[in-house]
């Protein structure tokens, strides 16, 4: 069993409690207005409280503590909860764009809402209803993230707005890359950083620091740590997306391959592949992959040496991040936690 460090579990527990309380209060408020609003709030709660690694709140927390914030300050827990709501917004929309039927091992919201539409024999198209409902629930999550950041200063708000723009840009490039069958390494690396890496580690550290002190001088130190580690995080995600165990990841085996994601792993494999291996890899993005096709693509990625090289790259980026945080003017305890987190995000299995 690959468990989260205690430093992750403690922060995650506080954030989960805040999310449950906040969403329960909002559910009660809006179902008193109209009982039909129970379903969207239940779906939002299911997504936000039903799982996830809570990495963004944890990096926000230690960025905050490193910049002089108090461990008992409730603002940093609200900020962490805001990141989880922002992440949920992205997941609701992402599942629709990818046509995903499961998330964390259970049915996705748009599929669940379609099923309800059909079961109740409602008017109109079930798919349009399900997709529209999930989009709106995602938008609601986006708004609630802002609500929990009401104490953020002006510099922090600029950072928050910038990271949200970065997230949407990365998501668009990811979707476009799948449509274009994009395999250029430099484009794949750009998508990797902007769709997930920056907003998972670097920006949470920045936001936490700015919440503690709007004049903080730690932003460059946090970037020197957060950018390579964010890249390592997303590269590990790409490896899991191609090779992860579905019982652990909650997604079908080879999910990224089936969706023709423009990942650095696939770009590297194509660059290193023999002619025969390239023919196998060319199946990605050219029709629906069978389980046999996925297994053959996986074998080609391994045989050409791309997986081994990607593992070496993840290790190098992690070590770069650890070396960078060693030079940061932060408390030794904060440094120890960030080193621990670096190993966790790069070695995780889900």
C-alpha cells in the first residue's frame, strides 16, 4: 500500500472537514429555496470530498508556513479548499471533453445525470442534459473557490487569476493536441507544464506565501522548486496514464493512450522507436484501441527505452527540486516537509 505522508494526511483532513461543512451549508441554503437543487450539490460534494490526493492544499499550506504563516490560521485551510474546488471544476469539464465514464472508480457526473434523465423519461436529449448539468456544476465549483478566498490580498488575487488562465490554456492545448495527434516533444512538454504541473505545485506554493505575506521574497525560491517538481508530477501522471493499475488509479488501463493524449512519454517513444515500433505507436490517435492494441503500444514504449528514460527524467527533476529548496531561506521543518513531498509526488502510484 502506497500511503500519503502524515504531513499530507493532517492537512487533507482539515481541508476535507472545511469542504464538508461549507458544502453542507450551501446545500441546506439552496435546497430550502428549491428541493431539486439537492442533486447538483450532492454531485459537487461527491467529486470534491470523494477522493483525491489533496496535493494542492498541502503545497499551499507549506508555502504559507514557509512565508511566516501560522499553523492555526484558518485562511490557509480555506485556500486549500479553494484549490480543491478549482480542481473539481476542471475535472467536471475534463470528463466531458474526454468522454470519460468513470472517475476514481465510480461513474462520472455527466454519465450519472444522463442516466437519471433516461430513468425518469424526461423530455429532450439525455446526453445534452447530462453534459450541461455537469458543466454547470463545474462552474458552481469554480465560483465557490473564489468565495473561500475572500481574505486574499490584491497581489494574491493577481496570482490566483493568472493560475486560472494558465489552467484553462493548458486544458485547451491538451484537448487540441489530442485532436491534432500532436507528438512534438516541445509542445508535449508545454502542455504538461501548463495543464497540471504549474497549478499543482508552483502556484499553490506562491498563493500560500502571498496569503501569509504579500511582500514575500520566496516566490523565486518556490518556483525553482515547484517548476521541476511540477514537471515530474505530470510526467508521473503520464506514466500512470499509460501503465497504471486501474484498481489503483480508478481509470481504465492505458487511458491516456486510448484518448491519444499528447504526452511527453509518447513523444519520446516516437523519437526513439524503430520503424516497426513506430507503426505500433501510430495506432494511438487512429481509431479505438482494443486491450490488445494498448498492450502492444505499452510494449513498444518499454522496448524502445522511452519508459526507462522517462523514469530517469522524473528522478532528475525531483533531485533538481530538492536541491533548489535546500537553498531557500525557510525553516528546517518546512524544508523537510517539502523534500518529503517531492519524493511522494514523483513516486506515487495513483
